[in-house]
């Protein structure tokens, strides 16, 4: 259960870096040059995991990658991993996935010892922010916010060229903020109506199930609650005037617009970059822009924009940037 691709850009003495992007359902392993070009990669299924099982998934998949794909030229100069949850990048410790999955492990040191490649780790969204800082809008901005809107919502903050991490490596968990859109859903963090429950992939699903009792719809909502609705279907039906889907899209756009305006007031960026599967096709982005207050965002001189980096590979590029230690 994988996808493999090689770009055949082999060059003598090419310096490369190995990236591992571990998501909730997949592990993407790939090799990158120092300009951010993905030279080859392979995708693996990961499924649900805790930290210990994730370590075994990483080792098994990396062993397979080395055997079936191999290095572009010689062994990469470094290995970087983007991980879910709290990560101590200085000491290479994966602290926790979430409050229910907390078992700190010295992941970087263990993998360095096994594969004899210097290994560095970081949170996945912070890693993607590194990619944006080094290969994307960071080339024109020293003060920007990267907001990832995917299965969940989180952000990376770059202020005066430096990335903000916080005292417990937990800065940027903006999905757990209230944004004035009241649905009546309690979040796992203990609060009501967090933006993640309204505008993320999982949020669209929860809101659809709750509000389908109130609005007519042609949206197919799986009876199995472990199977989520397709957000692309919500967008398509919204454009046709489906009552439920129109409300879901409007709520999500308002929630994200409010989130952006709140964050702009906090860190005074000149650029806000949006990434993640929920916004990558541009449909929701247009609606978000319509709801932004011109006075509030007047100093965001480069705009609220969608990342120019490939949304399928920004996590892998971020992991490569972690390996490069940039």
C-alpha cells in the first residue's frame, strides 16, 4: 500500500537530505536537495498509532525505502521528521501526540544510532512553516503566519525571522480558540465551538452530522461515524445551493476569517499563508477574503494567500528543512 516515484535527477556529489512526514494515516518518505526539490519518494500507510508503534512503523518503512528506493547518490547528510503533537526539537524528544497518547521517546537519537545519519525532529506544522520560511513566502517576509487547515487546524508564527515555539513547544495550537461561530459542539480540549470543530476536515464532518437535523441536504453522511464526509462534496453541493452545505461553508469561512483577524492583531504579520487540503483548491479561500475586515488586515501588505508550495509535499519539504536545520 504505497506510491513510489523517482525524478531521476542524479548528480555526482549532490548533497541531499532525507525527510519523513508522519501524518494520521500515512508516512511519506523522500529525499530532497538543498533547493527543496523532491528527488524521489515513497508513501506508506500508517494507520492509528501511539508513539511506540509509530517508531516501529518508521523503522519498518525506512528499511523498505532504503532497500526498494535507495539513495539518489550517497547517504543523505541528515534526516528530518515532521510529527504530530508536541516535539522538543532541541533535545530530539517526541513528547506527546495528544493528552491520551503521551509517552516521551528520544526519537532522534535512536534513529541516528540505527541508520548512522544525523536525525532531527519537529512538529509537522512547524516543519511545514520551516518549508514556507525557507522555500516559500519566507523569502519575501520575515513576519508571517502559516495556518494549516487540514484534518485539524494549527499555525506556525515567524516573527522577525524567528519561529515561535513557546515554553512547552505548544505555540501555534490555534485550532483550540473560539471565533464567534456558535454551533454547540464540545471540543476534546474542554471548550465549546473551537475553530477546529467548524473549519477543519474533522470539523466539517461533526458539524454536518449535527446540523443535518436542521437543514435539508443531498450530502451523503456515512452512518459509520469513523468514516468522514468528503469536504469536496460539501463544496460542490454548496455551489448548487444545498442548504446544509451552504451553511457549513459559510460557517467555516467566517470562523477562519475571524481566526485570521485575531492572529493578525496578536503578531502583526505582513503575510498570512494558508495551507492544507481544506483550502488548497481556492474555493474556501475566496469566501474567507470576503469576510476579512479591511481595517483589521490593512498591515497584511502581502495579503492572505495560499501557499505556492505543493500541498501534497509541503510536509515532506518541511521535514527536509528540519534535516537541513534551517
